């Protein structure tokens, strides 16, 4: 969802405010509140509520009083009171809903301590504000380097400049108390501005930065969740979830807030169940509950002398046995009350297109075994054949392989090396006869038979 200001144009680039869905003019705003009274007119004689809600960077919201009677609507950029100077923010809510929000946040609408709005921001104010916002990211990198140089166990998560660029607020998280007096001096010398340090919790840090949860959606704390309730491991136990901290923890490192969403439903369902620690007394021995199925209303019991065999009972049957035990009567055995659970066959994936399995790339490919022995080449061949006797003349087909050829080999009753007649010039008289070619000795290995 995006508003008309930050909707994408050709090439996927945002247009207008260029805030990528956090401008505040519509439902794409962080922690937005839908103004369902915007199309309703006030009764005659009633003045509109003079307070508005203004949002700053990363969902930080404050309430301001409109003393100048400005005509404000959602998405207007205004200049507000700050200490020192002024700050620039975006109006996110106006009208009677602001009164309800102030009551929810514990703010008094009639208090005189509510700061006021100066004016609507001019183009000069917006330019200074944008230039200050562009300095935040490189400053955060440099600030982390200075904190590491001071060997402080803290994490600088975010930097927020005031609208007029006169002050920068550094948000950090730490487990213990940090003495950052020397660090502030380094920041003031490095960045030449007023420095304010503000410590936030790990959940507040995740809410400011945002992200994608394990469910595939944006974090609840950065989109709509405004209050952080305590989450205990008992919430996971009631819902019969595995107590794996890697699965139960969110990006903040704490237990996920969504563990509380369905807890009330589980608690209402468990009211109809007998206590998990209930012990059933039978003639074959005592039985203890091992497992519960809240959705199907089933309980699994096992004898204390045989924990390997579990028996499935319905809630009504368990209550019936408990009523008999209260009368000091023992039932015969659990087998008389147990039911058979039909195991449904697993639904395997069937590909109608005839393709291979979806997990065909998960397993590594088997290596091919090469049984052929490689022949040695180069220097290895000489070393390998050094210890074997060499045979000078290899005899093949009862003929010497390297015998010297005769000088005058007669072929077709003609001498092989006779000089051809040349009518133009006579053959020289002192030409020596051709010498026989030297034999070439080839050394090869012959296996001994």
C-alpha cells in the first residue's frame, strides 16, 4: 500500500516525498491510525480540537497544540517547538481522534505544557531538514568506530537530527550502565554539533529500525503495535510449543510479542481440561498425563511402571475416572476407556507435470569411481621404468626391428640410390657414395613371460 506521494513511477523509483512508504499521508505510514472521522462534519457551534499528532523519524510521535489556528491535514510538514531551535515533522492525525490518542498515551489535553506549532514548513526549512537527514548514515558509521575505539560495550543503533540541524540524538542499547562522557567529547569534536545520548531497550530498537519477521511480514512493533507487554515462557508452555529460544525469540532477542495474541483462547480452552498433574488410579497402577491435544479434546496417559505405552482418552472419560477416584473407587484399567486414533496417511507431493522431486538439489551428487589406472607421463615414466631391463632390439614377427638398411636396395630390379641422368650438366666425378644410415635404438619394456 502506498500513497500518491510515494507511489512508484517508471523503473520502480519512488516519486514525490521519496520516503519509500513512510511519508505519513496515507496508510503506508509507520504506526498509522486511520482517521475514520475525516469525512464527518462537526455539529454547529463546535470548534475543532486544537491539538494534532506529529510524527518524526522512525515512528516517534508527539502531540502539539495548534495555537495559530492553522489549517492542517494529514501529510502537512510543520515546524514545531524544540529545545533549542525548531524541529520539522509530519502531521499524522487531526481532529477528535487526537483527543482519544492523548487519553490512550496518558497525556492531558488541557495541559499548558503541550508544545505548540510555529508554522507550516517553508521550502528552506525542508531543504535544511533533508540535508541533515543525509548526514545521519555516514555519521552513524563513524560514531560506531569511535565507540569501538573507546572500548565501550554499547551499540549505536540510530541517529536522528533535529529539523534545523542544530542537534543530533544518538540512540544506543547496552546491557549495563555506560560512562560515555569522553565519547561525547569525541562526537562533538568530530561532528561539530550538539550531542544528546538516549538509551533505548532492545524492543524499542527493533521498532525504530523495522524489519521482516519469521512470518514473512513486517514487524508488528514497527507497523501497528504501540505497547510492549511482557512475554513469559509460560505462554509457550500453555500453547504446547517447543521451548527453543531460536524459534521463540524475535529480532530484538526477546520472546516474540505474537505469543500473547492467542494465549487467551488457549487459556479458555484449558479451563475445560482436567489438571495436567492429575493422577488416575487403576487396578493396574497409577497413570500420569503425558500429552494434551487442545483442539481435539484428547489426553494421553501412561502407567508409572510402563511409560512406553500411551493410552488416548477423551476429556469426558478422564473426568469420569476422576469422579470414581474421588469416591475411592479404582477402575479396572485404562484400556477399557482408551480409544483408537486413526493415523491419517501422509500426503506426499504428486507432480502432475512429470517433473522430478522438489528436493532433488538437496542431496549431494555421488562421485563417480574411476577404476582405470592412469599411465605415468613425463619424468614419472622414466623413474617407473628405471629398474626394469631394457631390450635394445625388440624382435617382432621374427625380424630385427632396428637393423641397418643396405646402401643399394634393389626395388623392381632398379638400384635404389642411382643418380638420375641430367642432360643439362654432367654428374661430378668426385662425389662420394652415400654412407649407410645409423641404426636408431628404441628402448621399450618387454614383459618377461
